[in-house]
């Protein structure tokens, strides 16, 4: 059972570590110490659900309806470009906001969120991370199709393979979300956030455009 578990862990990590829109958003929330636990949990649960879908063989059904993946591709591209433009707007019209270390430390220990955030902000974060996860066609191509097809080669031990892949998601998203806090003091300067938002904007827009380019 060890070999399928390690194989799932290795493949799961290799598929999610690559820089993508979802990882960038998790990193940004971790850096700002806003809804960290919530964002990481949504990513982990979503990844586990996608892995389960792939292992169950549903990926074969989805492969038979390529128009579904194409639809997700265009919706994902529109969302990524839109989110990138919002980040670009923060670069050109900065709010002068940096990371308040003292306030973040007082509230991040138990919940990973700020007590000043509103329900609307929480809802926006939830919808954003769900969209970045489920509107990304690469998620279906990699996690559902690729990982699912490899898992099925392990026959009766595909569940063990899937468990390893899920553990990879838990390790990665937890490390990404909570490891970012160690950069907090450097991020107290508003100018740093302008640079980061500029990088986020460029990557998001490029990812969105790449989704609809001829393959």
C-alpha cells in the first residue's frame, strides 16, 4: 500500500505546485492574513472532490463531452482577465494600505481572519476562490483526467493512491497559506503591495489569455 500512496502524494504535489491562479490567490490571502483558514479549506476540499471524481471514473464521461471543458475554458479566461484587471487597478490607484502586523497577529492566531471584515467581504472571498478553482479547465484536465486515469491503473488500491494525492493538497495549501505570514513585516510597506498586485495582475491576465489561445 505504500507505493500507491507515495505515488499519489508525488503526483498530487507535482500537479498543484506549479504557479497558477488558485495558488496566487491563496498566497495573497496568506500574505494579507485574511480568511486564511477558510481559503485553504475550500481549496483542499475542492481538490479532494476533484480527485474523487477522477478516481471514480467520471473523467471518462467528461472526456466524451469536450464542449463542457471548452465552456469552462472561456468562463475561466473571462474571470481571470477580469480579476487581473482589478489587481491592475489597485496598482494605478493604490489605497496606501500595507499589512498591519499588530492587528493581524491579534486575530490570525485562531481564525486566520480579521475581525473588521464584513460578511460581504467573506462572501466575495468564498466566491473568488471557488471560481478560481472550479472555472479552471486545467483542474479538470490534470486532476480529473490525468490523475484519475493514473489512479485507475492501481485497480483495488486506487483509493490509497487518491488518499496520497489528497494529502499532497493538504500539505501544499496549508504551507502556502500559513507560510506566507513569515513575510509580514516586509509587507507592511504599501509600495510592496503595489509591486505584488502588479505581478498578480500580469500573471492572471496572461493565464486567462493562454486558456483561449490555440492549443
